[in-house]
């Protein structure tokens, strides 16, 4: 509950970073540090030069002004961020505390990472920074990402995505006296109409979405600008590249058509519309080989615990190491959760022990025996 009461919107995680660093020190982990983007690191020592990483993102989707009215009712917590990713952060701290207290011998050391920037426009910036840093790039042998609640999934396929803001600007004008001048909203409408006909394969699954449209000031004004936000997703970066090309061609065609129509039909010589495409998100795709050690280990742990888990594809912090060909998975922190990204979010701690056992056994098996 404590961490969920600390606001941590994308690019505003500093207070939570400080809180987590203090918790790591209280547990007794060594080499606690906060890097320049706000990621928090702590070490549980071992004997090797490479690490097993356990990470949980510390940001939420909610703006800093969101009321964080966290409450408990029986075994359930209610409030923004209690499951995503309060459950993941708490699980990571629980594992760190257990390792410090039990002093179970193991070979590879552990690095615990509370990373920023997983949600929304954070665009995985925290984990990108981890794997772009010489200190950690080659030092992490295995990555286990704890994201949300549950014990019934293994994310071993990274869903890639690319997001754009498409902006069209023109002269604007009055709907009567300037009729025929190029209209940015019509350009967007034509772009969407053309782009929506782009064929997509069933395999690899590929999707697109126009999720936001903005523009205009009144019903009788030709807008000076209009914009839309487009989301492209696939497990194949080649398919995302293809969709991006289709979007750009559709926009180029729509701009050309609108300018040509305006030059013929405007009541006075019009100014042209111009377009701009701004990338606002880029999450790389990747896939874990079925013979990867981390995959074999999590499967063996599940079998030992009598747990059934489905392999899934999703967009998580594991996208970054998976896209680099590294061994990584994302799993839940146990218990159950729902209502993610809403004010009605909840987390139920029943079954949390299974999730914690699952994480701990996976970490220790990956690290190897220290005896």
C-alpha cells in the first residue's frame, strides 16, 4: 500500500525511486544506486561476474494529480497502481528480503532493478538505459521481469509496437468565405480511409489502430491544424516497417489530393497543407528460443510447483533484452489482479505465495549452486 500511495507517472518517478532505494538499503542489499534516468539498482552478492536480474517497473499510467486513495478490504487492495505495478515491486522486495535473510548459497550474483518508464510514453526508457549502459549491457546473463499479478503466464515473446503522431497544418479559414481551402481534418480522413485498407497477416499477428484525433476550433472554421495518433503492432519488425510505409504513403497521397482539389476549387488562391510524422513510441519485438535456459528453468519450476502457465506475447520491459537476443521472461508476482490502468484497479493477495516461490526458485536455479 505504501508504494501505491507515491505518485509515479512516466517521467515523474523520482519520489518512488528514492523510496525504493531506501527499502533496498533497509533490507541490507549492497551497492544501492539511482542512475541518471531514475532506475534503482541493488546487489545481492554471488561468485560470478555476470548477474541474474530481477526487475519491476516503478512507474504507473496515472498523472501526478490522480487521487491515490488506496484501501484494503479483506485480502484485496483497491486503488490506482496496486497491481500494475505495486504487486511487482512488492514481489521484488519480498524476494530480496528472503535472499538476504536465508542466505541460500548460489553462484551468480543477483541485481535488483526498479526501472522507470515502462508505461505509455515512457516507451521502455528505463530498461533501454540499463542495456545501453556499459556497466550492465553484457553483465546481465538472465532477466526476469515481474509485471503485475498472477502466476499463470510466461511472456516469452515481445510484442513490438511503433506509435506516431501525424500532424497536418494549413492556412485555416472561414467555412463560407474560404470554402475550398485545404482542410487538415479532411487530409486525416483521407489518410485513414486509405491506410485502413492495408492488408495484415494473421501470422505473424499484426494490427493497427487510430486511437486519437484532434483538431478544429468550431463547426464553421476550417482548422489550421489537426492531428491523429496511430499505433502499429506486430511480433515482426518487418511487418511494422511495412505498415509504417503504408501509413506514410497514404498521408502523402491525401496531402497531394487535398492541395490539388484546393488549387482548383478555392474561392481565392489557397496556401497548401503540409504534414509531419512524429514517432512517439518504438518498442522492439523479439522472441525467446524454446531451448533457452531461462525458458527451461521456468517450465521446470512450474512443474515442480504443480503450476500451469501459458506462454504469451506482450509488450513489457522484457522487450528490450529479447530484442537484443538475450535470455529474458516476464512473469507475474502472484496473487490476482484486475482493472489495470483504471481507478478501480485491484489486487488480491490470495495465492501470492505461489508467485513468490515461483520467482525465488527460478532465480536460484538460474544462479546455480554456490556450494
